[in-house]
C-alpha cells in the first residue's frame, strides 16, 4: 500500500491537537555570500502547507544555495530561514523533511545495493539514535515508499541496472520512506528523457495533491513547472517574481533568463491557464 503522508494532521484532527499555521518554510530577508559577493540577496518568501513551489532561475542564480540554507547546510549571512518556525540549526524533527538531491551528487559512489536497500537507508537516523521502527514496520514502510514512487517492479533490482529516470524515482522513494511533510527536490529530472520528466513531474503533483505533501522543487524545466507547480519563486540572486504560476508572464521569464520566452496558452480551461512554454534561444 502506498504511503499516507498526512498522518500527523490526521492524528491532530482525531486528537483535537490544533494544526498550526506556521509555514513549513520561510525565508526572511535572507542574504548569503560564499566570498565577497552575495549570491542570495534579500530573499523573502514563505511556502505554505500543501503548496507546490518551484524555484526557477538561470544557472548560478542561487537556487541550490537557497535549498542548502533551508536544510541547515549553510547559515545565512543575514536574515532568517525558518523550518516549521525554527532555524534549521535548532530544528530537530528532521523526519518531517525529505530531500531528493541531484542524481549525480547522490550516486557518485556506486555500490552493489538493491533499490530496496537504498530506500531502507532513508530510515537511518544516524549513529546512536534509536531505529525508526520495528523491523516488519520498517519493511512495510520501505515497500510503501517504493510503491508511491511507482517502482514496485524494480524493488529487488541493483542500482547499477537502473535507467537515470528509475534511479531518480529510487531517490524519491528514499526521501518518501521517512513520510516527510516537506519535500525538497534539486533538479530531479536532469538527464532524464522528456517522457520520464513528464511522468516524474505528474507523480510529484499527485503526491502533492493526494497526500498533502508540501513540495519545493528546483527545476530547469519551465514548461513542467508551469503545468504542475502552484506557485513559483523566480530568482536571479534577488527575487524577480514570487506568486501563483498563472501570474508569471513571458516578460518576467525573459528578464529572468536573459532571452525571449513566450508563454503559450493551449488550453484556456487549464487551471494554470499557461499550458506550455516556448523558448527561443
Ligand atoms: P544554481 O543552483 O542556481 O545554479 P548555486 O546556488 O549553485 O546556483 O550557486 C550560486 C552561485 O554561488 C554561483 O555563482 C556559484 O558559482 C557560487 N557557488 C556555489 N557553491 C559555491 C561554493 N561552495 N563556493 C563558492 N562559490 C559557490
């Protein structure tokens, strides 16, 4: 059975525990510099519970740096990053947070593990910490995550036998196995063919809609983002646009990327109204 992501909220409804309005993620006037020049300049936005937020921007515009700030891998030079209301350095409930890294980063060191073994590693909480659950519960959780990621048939395959798109789904399952409330994805479909990209994005949309997972995705694929995401933040070190995807115009995209980008409307009934994009390079 696929995973159910909203267990904490569902429990809250049953027990009467109030569900807070604290956004899962908030940047407040955040600056960051690796050296003298800032690469993140005065960024402010929040990601609400249940939102599907895309972070768009050209190479080197600070997208990955923003994710690293959220994950506590970097500390802002100025301003505040808040994860469920707390600075990442004080945040302890990391099971609420999933992260799908860029594939190349994640699979640099290949080892002869199966999909199931890699996904199970997502339950590991570090040395000295109690295991997440009993053995059979953990097995069920791993199977559920693999099913949710749409790769049940590949569970016992070795990683080295998988296509790029299949490896990416395995990394997604590894993040889902923790039953996160907030999922970060960094260029998850880089190197995946067009059909695989399409499928991956619609899977993310389904997880977002049906399971209430809050999604923050860094993507190069403007078209897919326009179809699947609900909101977007366009950054080029500073914020260029933040708001609902359907308010994003060709002009803002062209300013962002430095070349003309047309927003084509194919289907007026589509909820985002902008159904496809055409880029002129
Ligand atoms: P993006 O994800 O949008 O491509 P990044 O956040 O990775 O952008 O990088 C933003 C800028 O910071 C780039 O100019 C990049 O070269 C620089 N940068 C990234 N990581 C480091 C680092 N570890 N040390 C120095 N500069 C870095």
